[in-house]
C-alpha cells in the first residue's frame, strides 16, 4: 500500500505520531517530512532545545507543537505529548525518535499489529545483530530485557526501543515518577502490572557512523538512574506488581481459559509440571502467611516454572485448610523434636495462640511438612502425568 493511503487509516484509528526532540535540528526536518507521507497527525514536543529546532518546526504549518524553554528529559516530553494528544482527541500515539534512526516506513507495522492488540503497548523490536550495531547498545538492551522479564514475567526482544505505540487512555491513567530515559522502562513495567499487554513488531533501524551519531544519552548517569529504577521496580514487583498482573490476567482471561491454556495445554514437560506442582505445595505450607503467593510468583519466575500451576498449588493455604496445616506442622514439629503430646487434647486446643507459645516447634514442623508434601505431590503428579498426558 502506498504511503499516502495510510492517512485515512490514521484518522480512523484516531492515531497520531509523537516526536519528542532535543537539539536534533540537523535531522528533525527530514524525520517530520518522512512521517508526513503517512499522516498529518503529527505532534512534536520541543524539550527545551537550544539549537535551530524552532526554525525547523516553523516550516511545518500542518503539525502540532508543544514547546517549553528548559530541557526536562525524554520521559517528561513523552508524558507531555501523551496528555496533549489525548486532549486533541487521539486514542493512540506512536512515538518515534528525532535522531533519524527510525524509518517512517515502519509505521504501518504498528497499525497492523494494533488490529489484534487494541489495548497493548507495541514496541518496535530492532535487529540487534547487525554488524554496525555497537556492542555496548546490544549489552544494554539485553540487560534491560533481563530485568523487564524479572519485573513482569514477560519475555520481550527489545525493551529499549523508542519506536512504540501507546494506548493513551491506559498510559495516562498512571502517575509516573521518572522524567529521563528511564521513563521508557517505568511506563511498560507499570502498565504491564495493570494488565496491559506488551507486544513487539519487527522494525528496521539506521545506525550512522560514530562521528555522525546524535545522542543525548549519558552512559554513566543514565545507566545509574535506570539501575536504581530497576532495583525499585523489582521490590515493587514482588510486593505488588506480579500479584496485580496475575489478578488482571485471571480477570481478563477467566479461570477456565487459564486452566485450559496455561495449565492443561502448556508445552512444559511432565517433569517440569510436576516440579511446579510440588513447589507450589511446598510454598503453600512454609510459615510465611500472607506472602506465599507473592514469593511463589517471584521464585517461579526465577526458576522458570509455570506460574499459573505454582500459584494454583500454593493456594493449599486457603482459610479452610489453615487449621489442618497448623495441626500438621505443629504435630510434625513434635515428632521431629521427640516431644510427647496428648493427641486428643492437642487437637482440641490447636489454634494460633497455642502455636505461638511454641513457635520453634511449629516452624521446624512446617518446613519438614512442606518438604515432605512437596516431594510427595511431585512424585504423584509425575506418575499421573506420565500415565494420562502425552508430552508435546
């Protein structure tokens, strides 16, 4: 399809192209001209440029411009652009960098992906294996992808690409705390916790010669800020993010669909499923009441286990089962420590108060019971799966 034919599609989808820029006057005009071939829905956020940027922008009467005098960072420029675009009536914004590394010819890729992913953040995934790609950039991308997976349980090929489509109503709901480059990590991590899908489309990328590259990324300062943000996000992911994402996925998919797709039709081997079941039972019994699901999610992500299976099995600690787990743990502790107890009296008196009076006995018993139960459920599950399930 010819470039001019996409003007109508951009209008129908209420989509604009957002270009944050800072001191890129040499290539900004070319970037805008190429984008205008596909749509006139263009917003440029001038992030306090001190070069010839304003003169370049004045040449394009058909675009919308948001400008402020002091440079505040790419993240702030994007946030400003998102709010401005929604006020103008747009529902989606495709962000494209102003340094000339992105091709406007990839814009249709985002529109095509949008047809099946109306509420997703879509990121343009670059080919990072090119010979002209700097090793440092490739490492930084792999580093970012690793932490993104830890924080969201989502595997994504390119979390650093600035070429993205954002659903404005979704992203504008949250209050963000970062203004620089690290915003592009915060926005995808925190929206994923809210149930927003993070998708990818393949794009081309142009890397000019080292002497011609225009970049405002400060390797030490910005990498340090990103590292601090990732540290905070990992903590928040364990406490809130991953459980929240699980809740949104259950609500969006429905329990039956999760049971069918994520558990019964999983591509995991029988032994890996059995390990996930056994591990879930272990986590449901160990004495960390109120934290079983959160810790289970974090550890299943680390050990690459099926999170749906682990969490389902960990729910052995639901209220109706708690008295039995307390009794089993306390009684097992008595056996391990070789204590004599009156079973009838002990059974009638078991409660949180009696457990707290001999906490050491309970903790020892809980861990022994958790290990034993986890191992037994692993063996039983593996046997049943071997008999009734064919591995794919």
